[in-house]
């Protein structure tokens, strides 16, 4: 009996670092994707400055067979915190993504996505924990290049972009579903979080493994328009 208990404790102890490593890996991959996409200069700083939140989904992969298969990915979101703290970028929140296999249709096994949440309405919908695009918030393929700087459509909540095999473009995510990754958020912060409250109050420290990601946003877009 004693040996069995010891074995159980050892398994539990081994599981914690594994989850932590998954969180660190996701944050590192998201940081790399964010740096790469911003470096392309297809998303002007003026457009990023208007965004309420940014979501990054690295290496979204197809699951299932055939052209009717779907893609599933895990990513992160960073939002500007409440007005009392000048709209600076706050702590990260883990999310999942379930969508049609757009990358596979383009001949790629995986696709990186970057979403700009442009409206307070869109931010509130995403922060509620679960959202289906088109039903809870409007989303369109994001403009790029010269056309992006002049974007100002109050009816659009989310702009989406993708990178597949190095090619960058606006991406239509159709009826994709996004949901807070509660288990990973709990592991990252050591407790269950209320994402909306965390963003509103702006008091949650950025976890060490997420500081590089947030630093990229703070450098690229220090002020909110």
C-alpha cells in the first residue's frame, strides 16, 4: 500500500513540470510567431495601436481526414488593461481554437494565426471565455499593406491574419470557435483566473515565461489610440 502511494505521488510530481513545459513552449512559439509577423510590416503600427487585444495561435494543425477535416490549435491572448492603467498590455491568457482546415487547403500541414480584436465589444465576447466567430462577434480577413492604415470599420470586431509556409495574408476564419484554456491558465497562474476581471483591473503580474511576448507588444505598440 505504501509503495503504491509513493508511486502515485511520483506520477503527480512528474506531471506538474510537464504541464509547465507545455505552457512555456506555447508562449515561446507564440512569441516567435508574433515577432515574425510584426517584422513583415504588413500590419502597420497604427492598426496595432487601435487593437484592444491580440491573439496568437502558432502551428494550428489539421485533425481528421479529407477536405472536410478541421484544425485545432492552442494559443495566447494579450489585452490592454483598464483605463485606469493607461491601456498598457497586460498579462497573457491561454486560449484554444477550433476551425476549418484552411492551412491544409493551402497545401500546408500547419498555419500560424494572428487576430487583432479591434472593438471593446469583441474583447468582452472573447473574455467571456467562449466565442464562435460570426455568432458572438464579427470577424473578417485583415487588411494589409497600404490599405491597413486607413482601416476604420466600427462593425468589425476582429481582424484575422495567417502565415503558412512563409506566406502572409488576411485569413477568413468563418465560424471558428475560441475558448479559454482553463486548465493551462490555472497552471500558469497557480489558480483559476477571471480573465475579464484580470484585464479590467490590470494588477496581475506577467508570468516570467510570458514576459518576452508582452515585451514585444509593449515595444511595438506602447500607446492605445
